C-alpha cells in the first residue's frame, strides 16, 4: 500500500512539473529545418565565407498549425561539442515568424561575425530555433566541416562591351567609349583594382602578339567598379605599320599589385576595328 501511495505521489509531482514548466511543453517541431548544408572545406577566416557561393545554406519551415509571432535562430561553431563562437540564446536577434525562410549566406555569416580565425581542425556548425521565451522550438541540426589552408579560386573578369570584333566608324571613334566587364567571382572581401589596357596591332601581328610586344595605347585603372570610359582613343589616322585593328583586356589586381583569378587575372582578349 505504501508503494502505491509513493508511486501516486511521484506521478502527481511529475504532472505538476509538466504543467508549470513551459520548457517541457514545447514541441521541437514547431519549426523544421528542412535543409542545412555546409561546404566540406572552408577557410579559417569566417568573414570570407560570404564570398563563397553556397558555403552555408539553411531553409526552415514553420508547422502550419503552430501560432508563432517571433523566433530566434542560434548558430554556433563547435569543436568536440564545445562552443567556439556564434550567438547565444539570450543574444540572438528576434525575427518575425515565417512560413518558409531561405536564409542567405550573408544572413548566416553575419551571425558568426564575432568568430575568431579558426585553426586547422574539424568543426561542426549547429543551428537551432528558439521562441522569445528562450525555449527550443526545433531540433538542433549540426553539420561537420574542415578548416585548413584552402585557397579560394577566383575567376578572372570577363569582357562585355565593346563586343568582340566590333567595328567603329572613323567619325565616332574619338567619342566617349565605355568599356564594361564582369567582375571577379566570387567577390573578394577586399578592394579589387581593374586595369584596362588597349593595344593597337601592327602589320602581321595577332592580338596576342600585339599584347606581348607593343606598348598599350590606353591604360586606365578603376577600383571596385566594372567599367571605364575612354575618350579620344586615337589622336591621328592609322598609318602603316600600324593598323586600325585593336585588342583590349582587363586585369584584376589586389592592393599589392598581385593578380586575382585565373590567367594572371586577365580577361580574354576582345578585338575591334575602325572603318
């Protein structure tokens, strides 16, 4: 009889705990993390992750039957289960509830903005949602990734206009001409200088030969923009051995003058002529 009374007492106490403890009442599927991907290898400097396409992606969905006004996302980098950096439940930014939210790389990397430079190791990136009372409303999802000396591969700029093999009239060649190109990708987290060069061909030369042997007739640098306007491209009529044929290219360099991207940071040669 005493045992039965003891069991009834435990059940009663447990039921009081469940009724009065909102943490115990929170189902962990109010928000489902539908997709959470992290690249296998990432640089030690977390701030550079924003320039790496699809470095971190997260898609979350609220359970349709659940009424939520505001939620928090906690994102943390952990090593052997211990937090290295990231936000906390208390400090996490409050956001409006959503039906579905596709978090951008920038949104996720901003949460990790205070992270120090990571050392070479294997880490986990963990995500979990909480309500405004700081109780979990989703399961914690963790993805493993490695940090090491992994160089980012950049693509060189790509010419846009003047289009390849464009022909200009002699009467318009000295009007302002806008040279445009696609930027280096992914976007570096530092200043990029673009050096525009135009070469004039001589008899018997190819564009590549002119680029290697001749001095550029135009050389102009711009910073963090992808166009340059040139006026008075030539100052006198074309005379042999010089032709009215030209090639142009853009080179991307960093603040130290080092090329950024493949092909020494240079775009493909485009040609144009005057008739």
